[in-house]
């Protein structure tokens, strides 16, 4: 087709069947070709980073009742299903978030629905280990949890069962949104083996549960990690003041954040800074 268009410019016209492909028609075709290349370059359907662990990543939704539906990413051995789109179930909320966060018109973000995750729905939980360590992602009311899908999948590929809230409850103010991570851990301990979540019954290591959160959720994570339920925690992309949780804890924050001297924090508290990192990033 390209060589035909070149000939169109060279000869002014080319017989095609009973008609004529004129220079104008060729120009229009070239224009549309250029526009398609520009669109594909400026609005790419990108790939999320592939998980580096040796497990296939499975994903399921789990209804715990009382309007609490969580998303579970977990280690699996194999899967016969196809990967799911990144925004499945909450694409509109995610597009609205990206549009507001980066000042991009909503009309230019529909292609995000074509991005695929590396998780396979309803894959069988791996039988390699009898129980698996548990991580709970403290939701950030300012954005959907799929904003951090890559880390969720990475953790699951290394043998963690990761629990997250698919989308924060819609409220007029972010302060109105609450989530009780300790309460969720307690509900997981009494999962009915015969119920919808029976595939998780007796497969969760309740002696090793961690909690992590991004941005504004960091402060809640710090407070929850002093309650005795969690064995480790992390606050990522958060500008909160450094606390002193009594369990192993990681602060991952942008470079240049002015912190108080770290002389008094515990030996099990880690502070990592990253050049170029943004808040809530």
C-alpha cells in the first residue's frame, strides 16, 4: 500500500480497477496514516512491568459481606485463563483519577482499558506451600487501588497473598472514608471453608501479616502497626513525619524530604529515599 502511495505522487494517478487513485486520495490516506502513528505514539497501550517472582499471579474478588468486597492477588502455579484488563471493574474511576491528577482530558484516556495486567482470574492457589504470608494494602481514598497494580502483582509473584480494596467508597470528603485493616484480618480468620472464600481457608499465615499503604494512607498504616496485629509495615510515597512503630517498618519517600534526626528510631525501622520520586508515587 505504501509503495502504491509513492507511485501516486510520482505519476499523479494510478489506475485501480475501473477507477483512478488520485493524488488527493493518496494525500488523505497518508494523512490518516500519520495521524494513526501520532496517536499510537502519544497514547500508547503500554505493558505493565512483568512480575519477577517464580509464581504465576492469580486474582479473584472476594465478597466478605456488609458491602465489603476485596481483591485478592495470590501465588498460583499455572493458569488456563487470559490476563485481565488493568481497569476491569473500576476503569471509569481510574480514568477520572488520572485525568484530574495529570490534567489530561478524559476523552484521551479511553485506551487505558486496553492495558493488560499480569494476573489471571480464578487461577488455582499454588500448592507449593501449605500457607502463605499475607499483605493488606491500606486503601488511599484519593485514588483507586489499581494505580499500584504492578507492585501488587510483584508481591504475589514472590509468594504473598495480597488483599486490596478494588475502589474506595465514594464520599463527599476523603475524611469520610474509613477502612479497618485489623478488622479485615479478624474476618479472614473465620472464613467459612464451605463458602465463597473457602479456597483461602487454612491457607493464610496469620502469624505473619503485613500492612502497607501509599501517600495519605501512610499515616493510617503507622498507627495500625502499633496495634499488635501486624508483623511488618511500609509507608510508600508519603510525607508523614517519621514515627517509631514497634515492628519492622519501611518508609519509602522522595529524596529531599526534611526529616528529624533518626538517632532515636528503632534498629528495625528503615528509611529509603529515591531521587525523582514524587509524593503518592
